[in-house]
């Protein structure tokens, strides 16, 4: 069987959503300086303000990859509502191929809300019964198989599996199809226990790891999934499950990459973080874009690490995603004289 011509770099499978990200009112900051104690009481009762944007882990990564110069397509379902229209327009602006996005008149586009406090950012979802959660393995055979075959990489995540049983089946079917047509598979753990119980997450993600070429977990996810706390132990465990290459995301500490033979730690960049929403997705999208462009694992990890450090300096999942010139500029500044 002749392998299809690879006209795409990345196809991402999952759920895109409309984001509402909590903002801070400047007037409240000024009042707090004048009378901190009184204003804290007022803030406790005041309604939160939110900025509308877009999100969804695999969509964020797809846009990040496209901004890095990759040829990207997205595999998903959207409602026929206005939110779905806005997402389609977003991808078209970002040069993400939308011909593989299915519209579902029987289900809505998902929404989520991000709130912030001293402990970090917190997510609340309105996605039950969403169009994306109605993905079926038949969608792959009828609509998406060719796009997967024409791509260098298939990218999906724990969330792609968690949103419904049928979506999990679709994700696994896509991974199996990718392996049969010479498309490499990248899996991001992206553990969300609000979507599924831990035992099911452990079983499904472990099974998916055995079908992937590159595993992209976070330290926090893996500590929850495995009980392990040391980065090298997590790398060992991930390889034992079948992942040939592993890049463990360490947040501000950078990343630890392994090809199964050697490991390299890429330190983080000292930046003023504003909002970490989507930083891991930015990392994954940029990493895959550079691998598709021909970089080795080490160079791609260095690039992705710089991109993620830029993304945390803005608000929201999509708006702060950097383009290639911005990343190259940061890397040029980071090099020793």
C-alpha cells in the first residue's frame, strides 16, 4: 500500500469552546489602595467581569502550530449556533483548515469560564451534551480518515477522550488509523477530573499512551495519575507504557525531554506570568510544528519552551499565542553573549 502524500503537518482532534476569562476591574484596584479592607468586602459581593475569547486544548494547540508556520487541520463537531460560527471564523483567520469540522444542529457549542485567585486559575465548564461530545468513530471513517492519512502528526489529548465515551472511542480509532497509514501520534495528558473519574482516566490514558509516538504530559497531571513526584521517575513510567518519546512539561521550571536513549532538561524563562491558561497547549502546538519542520526533539523542545513562556504574559488561551518571529526574538535574547 502506497503511503499518502503528507500535505498537512498536524491534524488535531478534540473539542473547541468559547472562553469567558475573568478580568480585574481597574477601579476596584484603585479603591482597594484607598481602603483595602472595605473594598475586599465589596469585591466578595461584586459580580465578576469576563472577557470573551476562545479555547479548548487541541484548538489552542492547532492555532499555536499554525502561528508557528505549520499546515494544520482541525477534526471536531460544532453546533450550528453563533458560537460555532465564531469559532469557524477564528480558525479561518488563523489558517487552520476547517473543511473537516462537522456542524451538528442537534447540540450546542461548548462554553467554559476561567476564574483567578491566589491559588491560580480555575475552570468551570458548560459542555455537557455539546456537539463535540457527540463525535463517533463513524466520523473518522466517513469524514476524517483522509486528513489523518495526509498529515505528519495526529494530535489529541486526555480531554479528547474524556468528553464522552463515543469521543474516547473516536480518539482511539483515530490513533489506530494514524499508525496504519504512517502518521505519528502525539498525546497530551491534559487531565480534567471534572470530566471523568480518576480510575477511568488512568485506564484510558494508559491505553492511549501505548498507541502514541510522543507523550506530552505535565508534572501535575502525572503526579495525580501515577502518584510519582520525580520527573525522571515519570519519564521512566511513561516509556514503560509504550511512549517512544516523552516531553514532561514542568511549568516555570521548563521541560524534560527524553527520546528513550537520552534526556535533556530545558530550563524555564524568567517572565512575569499573567495567565497560564493554554500555556501547555501552546507548548504542544509549537513543539509539533517544529518537529514537522524537521527539528530534532531537543531543538523543538527549546523552541516550544520559549513559546509557552511568551503565552503566559497575556490573558486568555488564544490571544497571547506567539507567532514565529516573536519566539525567535526571545530565543535570540536568551542565548549567552
